[in-house]
């Protein structure tokens, strides 16, 4: 059974542009009130820095129809092409990927009287359909960050690893895939996972000389006669051998990389494609998922069996391999037994257009998508 988040509070703000990615700005000690959005589907797209400020024209605990906090844009930087990826790297910097095939390193300056976003370096021609031409650029579809290194993938089937410190390309595997690579995730400093449009996930050792993957496996699909595109990848924060893949059909497939021959679990989730999948940054028992159907869900690991049975679980799960089923400490590897170990709560629904991106920070989740609005969900427990 899917439950509604009754304790949460949702603030929404219309910003007149489609949001491709959204991320909280990391704060060392305080809960963040600043975030960055990127846009797509405009003649000139942008990355914008926002600050949550108290609404002087309404709001408060007794005014449920008014936003208590509203975002105010404090800085902006513009780009040609749609922005496809956004992640923070190092301290005070972020990287954005672009459908014109380049990646930009952007510096955040919030110490002056006015906030500023400045492009410090651009990695040009990272993705291109013609290996010998710099004019026929291919869209960069996704990026992932580990420390100060960045992995990018694109429609040209290429995997790049960049150093933002040395501002150079550390590794480029031109034939990483024969079709569009739709998502990428660092597993550790030397291993990168990629997912493609045909539902295949590959693992690359970026420090090895070989350009061949060290392993590959396919996402599950309700209809065995068709492929199921991998739309996003996530790894468990404390057990990185547990990999989750969101798919075009809206399901989540889970693997234990110690036994990668078969999926550990298959969860039927959203009715539409999953756009982003991520664990809470500081609470690994909580997972969030967003979909093209305009839904944002929270998946909570129950600590008490009685609480799980009271909440219930609406999703079908596939068979579980013996090696995965033996791991009773993590519900994601328990297949059928996940019904009593995970509760699903709807934080947002009925938006009717895709939620493309979200990010969590303590008790707050922020998200945006194709309906040109930013949503702040507070008191997420």
C-alpha cells in the first residue's frame, strides 16, 4: 500500500523555465538554504543560484495556501544547448554537462556583496559522432563525480574521465558502447558504471589499459520480449556493492555486485519512467525516486516488523538468488521479504509532467521538472 506523506509541507514556486537538474549547495555545518538549478528547452539555457527567503507577502503556519519560504535568484550564467547534468565537485565548484558535447567547471562566489557564478574552464568536444571532427558534436547525456574527478557519457557511446584539478581528460573510451549511454555512476575511484538505452549496465576499470568493460548485466523487464532502458543509477551509501537501476518502464532492479550474475531484487514502482534515483545524503535507510509521471516517492527501511506490516507494500518483486537472500541486513537484497522491510510514501503526485531532478538535505527535499516550478518539501521523515 502506498501511503501519503501527511506530515510534510510543500511549497511551490513557478519560475517560467523547465528544470533539468537541481542540487542543494553543500554546507559544512548548517542546513542549506541555497541551491542551483539548470534549465533545458530554451533558446539560451542557464544555471541559476537561488536562496530561500521568508515570504513577506504571506505564509506562516496558519496559512496553508501560502508559501512560508520562496526562492530568490541571486546569480545566473547562460549556455547554448540544453543542460543535462549538474554536480558539485571540490569546494565551491560545480560541473554542468551540455547537449552540445562539452562540460563546464563553474565557480560559486558567495563571499562578495553579490553572488556570482563564473565559468572557470570548459572541456570542449568531449562527445562527438565523428572521431576526427570537432564540428559534429554529440549530446553529453549525464555525468558523475568522485572527489575532483568527473565521468561523462553521451549519445556517441563514449566514456570520459576528467580531472577538474589538472583541467585535463584523464581517460577517454570511445567505444564504451555501441548505442546511447544514458547514465553513469562512479562506483569507486577506479571503477565506473554506465547504463545504456538497451538496458545494459557495464563496469569499466578506468585505470586499466583495456577499453573493454570488466563486466556487464541487464536490467529486468516486465515484458521479457523487449528492452528496458536504464534511466538512472544509484549505489547504497554504506554498502557500495548494492547497485540500484531505475528504468524506462518505471521499475527498480537491484544487484549485489558480489553475485552479479542475476538481480537480487526487482521492484515494480512507478507507472512511468524513473528520472532520478538517490539515497538520502546522510540517512542510508531512505531512498527517493522521481518519475516522468510527476511523482516523488520516499522508500523507507522499517526498523520494526510491526510498523512494516501496518504500512504494507504495493510493489511486486521478482525472485531472489540464494546469495542475495542470505543477506538479511539490507532489505534491498531480500526480494519478496522486502514487503515487510520497506515502506513507500508519496511526497508529490498529480503534477502531470515529469519531475526531472531532486536533492535531499536533512529534513528537506527540493525538486523541479517540466511544469516550470520548484517544489520544496519540508518535514520529510
